[in-house]
C-alpha cells in the first residue's frame, strides 16, 4: 500500500479516536461531505433507464434538487431544465412537443429548442424581443447500457467513465437494470451504508440469508494494518476515483457474548448459524472473504462477485433532494458471447441476481438508510454521531470525497441560480 492510503488512514483514525473522546462540536476534516447534502456538483449521475423514456415520451426527474425534464423526440433524448423562465411552471406537468425540435410550455406558449434550450419562438407573440435572449439549461447527457446519465454542473463535462465504477461501461459488460426506486434517506447515508464493514449484521434478517441458511456475521472488523493491506485507493486524473477493499483479512465475527451484571456471560448466536459446525461457518466466511467491495465517486458501489460468480453487482445512490435518493441497481455479467448475453438478459439475471439481491437482500439496506435519516436530517447527526473503530473506512471515504469532489451542490443551485 502506498503513502496516500497510510496518510488517509492515520489522519482519519486519529479523528475517530478523538471523536470518541470529545463531546463539543468541532469542525471535522471532511467538510465537503458534511456540506454535500444535495450532492456533489459537476459530476455525472445515473438519471433514468432508457426503457422508461420511449420515443415521444417524457420523464420529469429530480437530480440534486434540480427538476429536469427528459424528452425523447425524433429518436433523440434531451435533458432540459424543468422550469419555464416566464413564470416558473414545470414543463413536465403537461409536456408538449409540437415538433421533434422544440418544447412548448403548456401555459403561455414559450417554445424552446430541445437541443440547446434557447427560446425559439412564442406562439402567441412571435416577434417578442425575448426570442434569442432567453434560455433554459440544457444538460449534457449520455445513454449507455440502457442507463441515461446526466451531468449536473457548470464546467465542461469530463468523460462519463470518470464518474462510473470501473467495468460497468466495458464493451463486454452485459447490464441488466432493475427498476430504480426512491428511498427517503439522504444519499450520503446510502453510500456509507453500502461500504460499511459493520453493517453486515442487518443482512442476517434478509430473505436471501434466511432462505439459504447463510449467517451474515455480526459485522467485519479490520485492524489498521489490515485496512492498509486490503484497501486499494484509485485517484488517477484520467479515470474514476474510488476505494476498493477485499474482506480477505478482516475478522468476520460469528460468535459474540453479552456480559451480565452478575459476572456471567450469555453467548449470542446468529439466527442462521444455529446448528452449523465451526467448519461450515468457516466455509461461509471464506465465501464472504472472496468479495471485493468498492465505493466510487460520486455515488456508486461495486461488489464483485455478488451474489455469486459470474455476477458483478453495481448500485448507485443518486441524490434527489435533502431527504431522498434514487436507488439504481445493475446486475452485470462479462461476456462477448451473444447467446450467453441473451440468456443473461432474458432469465438468468432475474434468477441469479435480481431475486436474490434486489428483492431479497438490498431491501434491508434501504430499511437501514431510512432509519438513519431522522438523526442525520433533523438532529445534527453529522456532528453528534459517535463513531467506533469499523467506521474508520467510512471516514476515509469522507476525506477522500472532500479532497476530490469537483464541487458541492447548494440549495441556490436547486432553485435555478446557475449559468445557462
Ligand atoms: Fe411558461 Fe408562461 S409559464 S409560458
Ligand atoms: Fe448491505
């Protein structure tokens, strides 16, 4: 491991210790993360699935607090500010395209170019001096692997690949997309939950674990040396930025006890561990050790393999507003064989990935994120949280983002105060 990881680890570890000892509020060294309630500006995000915007169709979405209209006309997809500059109504409330080149506001007929957002004409005042002077924001957009990616920001958009976990866009990646859904929790809580080594405990109650009789441990605990050995930090200028970690050297806790007041102890077992031999438990732990988990800027998690070879699981926690994010999940198989790719898209992905993962596993992550929201959203949780050792990896992520974010989204951006 390099010096960068070592420095990150030491600095953040010191903060965890200090946070445990202090009660007064202090400025934490991950300021950008604390400020990024609405997301990181100047990044690409998954915004919708291609299949949900048919030709001639529309979808109104909210990304980082900004209302955006997706419109597919004449076979081309556009992403436009969903706010009429005349009196502010959302076009998506009653979307109207008289031509494949234009969007007309349903209220007083201001009509804009779909491609660059400029005011083309006003149907009831075609000689208006506003024509050519007014415009709505047109967002950079790319459609890849059935996913619509939108860039939210003011700078020239970098290549999409810089903001996507490695592998998802590869030529040989066959991407099966689950239906995205909204979760009432801030996007940062979702990033942290996905990577959190201590959170595995919640999955003991996931249908996947129960149905298959797989105990999911009390959580992983790493010591600092093993974090250094197993964490790989990627921050090349010309590519995606993120962390990966193998569970290989973590201590997967499968036995625990609670000390009683009288000095005795009560052994606690995981529901699915009952009746399993130590040998069987070791095999399960080895299986868990084989996964590599990575968190990638701005908001994507990759688990490889998951739930088993040959599947790679990707998920994205896309900021929607202060109190919610849109949860995207993708099940990926790498192959160049078209028959195999067809089989993946038309049955295998559903059986081998979507049912065990989307329906039977990550619902517990969604549950946990929602439970975090009140404390972090309303009760100063970012300042009041009392971290413990396994949180070091989360604080490394917070510092990493603080260093590499291209910008922070503000409420003013969400209100439309940005260049067009
Ligand atoms: Fe859109 Fe008046 S509000 S034209
Ligand atoms: Fe999880």
